[in-house]
């Protein structure tokens, strides 16, 4: 019972601190200097309380002994490979009832095509502003090496895996260490490195584990760029290790992640200026990793806030000319939704992008008036023309809309009917999550009324209602979203009351005293306020009493001073009389001695 109470208190304290950070108030558990690099970690089934027999000198932070203030993200929310199709990034109870049938038919597709929209991540630690420009080539070469290693799986499986390894200092040393082994063996190497260099064994192990956390981030970025995609289980295990190693050295890990965000923002700017796709699958994967590892609900966070700004710039200014760009935008939109799911802060770029994707499915790119319902922010002509690849034609037929897989981000996907319906399905599911996330906003009506018009337009133009060519799952999802959005909008309109003046009780007209008084006297108070008049009388009475008290004190002081002076004079008189008597005795004795001296002198003279 005592342990249960301690666990409950720790959970409540962690939630209280998270809410304070979300509201922009400094947490009462962490100093301000550490707020920029605040980390969260993952809970494991093997976590237990420290005991007296442990190697317990506590040389540094350990994921097994971290407080709940530092461990905010549970392991269950780190399904790194599952995303927009399975609803893991939503976390809303309302989604589960309407999307259960879609989740069942998506499970087999995920196993075949790798990870879904929340897939893994690659980001270049050397693209952070401090790294050399050749890091892009390095990532490509590392990916090629990893692919070759995967191809050599039969021969490498025959190698005996050592139990101890030299701790890698950087990513180059890591690549040299894991080159002969498969991805499954690399996971074993990570576990053995963490065991061999456990932070309780030596204070120097903190440096090794912090370097390993940074290396795994770079390794995850390399794996996210591979085609075909790496297994979802491998990526999830790496993400779990990163989450547990991040709190070891939060300053170093946070600084490395900031460099990756800076590199991502530069690539976004290049994509916008040059109308190219410089953003990589690794950037998308690392964005999802950061949302899982860091406290994304904070009002300002040194990692999450710049990342969301860069994503918003990409969604609003980039021209989405390929299916890969559209899939990347949907994944990033889902990432922003996951980051704002608790704080419910509105990101208008996400709404505008999702509405534009829905409009592109049925709207004519050459008719600007057909795009009037895409939200509060209009879409440029260049963006409308590029979005023509999503237009679903009347002759295009699709029987089943498969979920968007991670392979869309690492390879070019053709704009087929299946791909278009997959994008439409993903946009509808993300719209449902956005409605559930922002239903409590005061501006919910203004933000989502365009979506209602878009859904009506899609329903009237979708080929299913004419040629029975659209998948049944998309139609059901569309109808469910329409009914749910209409219900939410009706509730918002019912709860919205018009502005009106504030109610006050009737106030009496204040009466004033006459301007002139025939029998005016200085001793009478003519103040109409009775309380103030009484206060004035009391104030004057206090002043009189104070003056009389001061006079009494002065008389008493003078009397006491006279008495002290009289007593001192008597003492001085007694002392003077005593001294006179003493001097008279001394003078008489002195005269007798002089007489005796004279007598001796006379006697001596007589003898001579």
C-alpha cells in the first residue's frame, strides 16, 4: 500500500508539472536552466525500485531510477511504425469506435508494406549547421552499407556475436562495429552495450551512454532512408532504446537534436525557394521521434517549438507535386496533431493543408472558385496546379484503399487510383482527429465550417455515387465524418451566446451636502458620509490624546530628572565631608612629623 501511494503521488506530481509547463508556467520541480533540454523516457516492464544491494553510488541519471517528473511518455504510446492508418497518433477514445473496421483490414497491409504513416526516422547530425556539407553523401553511403549488410544476412548470421564490445565514440565507429551483423544482431549489440556500460558501474559510463544515444538517433535516420523500408519492430526497438538513453545526458542529447532541427529547417527553406523536395524521410521520422521523447505539450520547448514552426512553413509554402510530397505532408500533419493533442493549440497550417488535400480529390485545379472552401488561407495557383495529381477521375476504379506505407516516403509512388483513394482516406481520418482535438476551441465553427462544405462537395462528386467505383471503406468514413462534424458544429453553435452588456444592480444617486451653511461652525463636521465623518472625529480625538500623553510624559520626565539631580547632590555632599575629615587628619599628622624632625635636628646640634 505504501508503494502504491508513492506511485500515485509521483504520477500526480508529474501530471501537475506537465500542465504547468503546458500553460507556460515554470515547473516547480526543475530549474529554468534545464527546461530547454527537458527529456522524457519510456517505462519498461523491468523497472523496479532501487534496493540496498544495488551498485548504488548513483553516478548519474538512470532510466530505471528516474522520477516520474522526468518520465512522461509511456511505452504504449511509442508505436513508431504505426500511424495515420491505425490511429496510434490520435489517442482519442472517439476515434476507436468509428475506425475499428478500418484498423482490422489495415493490419495485414501493414505487415506486407512495412510501417505506416508514423514510420521511422532519419536525420543527419552533420546537417546541423556545425557538420560538414558532405554529410548527405555520408548518409547515402551508410544506407548503402546497411543494405549490403542486409543482403549478406545468411553469411553474417553464421558469425558468433561477442558479449562485450568497445563503446563507439561516434557514428563512424558504430558503423565499423555493426557492419558484419544483421539488424536483429545490432539490437542485441545495443542491449549488451547498455549492460556493459551501465551507468551504475562507473561514472565514466555516462559519457559512453550519452554518445550511444546520439549515435542511435543518427542510425535511426540512416535506416529510415532505406528502400525497401526496415522492419517496424527493429525501428520500434531502436526508438525505445533512444527514449531510455535520452535522460542520461539531457544537455548533449538536446543540443544534438537542436542541430538536427536546424538542418531540417534549412532544407525546408531550400524546398520552398527552389520548388524541389529536399525534405527527407529521415526528417519526418526524427520529427515523430522528438514528439515521442520530449515534452511536446509545453508552451515553449527548445526542440518541439522550432520543429513545429519548420513543419508549418513546409505545409503552407511548399508545392506538393508528387505523391511522395503529399504523403510526407500527411505524416507531418499527424505529427503536429500528436504534439498538440494534450495542449490543443491550433496550428492553422495543418488545417489548411488537410482541407487542400480533400479539395484536390474532387476540385478542378484550373477553376479557382472551386477551391473557395479550402479554409481561411487561400491556396496559390501553383499549388492548385500541382495538386491535380490527386484529382480522382470518373473512369478511375478502386476496390480497396490501402493505408499509406512508409515506402511512399523513400520511393516514388505513381498517382494511381489506389494511391489517390489512399490519400483521401488518410486525409479523412486525420480530419476526424483534428475535429476531436479542437472541438472545444472558441473558433471551432469558423475553422471547420469549410470542412463541412468540402465533405458535401466530395459526397456529391465521388464516383461511387455514380459508377460504384469508390471503395466502401472510404464512403463509410466520409459519411461518419460528416455526421460527427455536423453534431460538433451544432453543439458549438448552441453553446455560443451573443455578446451583451454586463449586468449591474440598480445604483442609488449619490446625495451631496449643501454648498452654503448659514450657521457654519468650525467645530461641526458637515461631511455627508457618516462613516467618513466618524473616522474624522476619531482621528482628531486620537491626535488630542496623543498630545496630552506627550505633555504628561514630558512632566514625568522632568520630575524624574530633578529627583535624580537631588540624590546626586546629596551623595556629593557626603563624599565632600568625608574627604575634608581625611585631609584634616593627614594635615595634623604632617605637622607632628615636622615638629619631631626639627626636634631631632636641635638635639644633634647640642651634642656637637
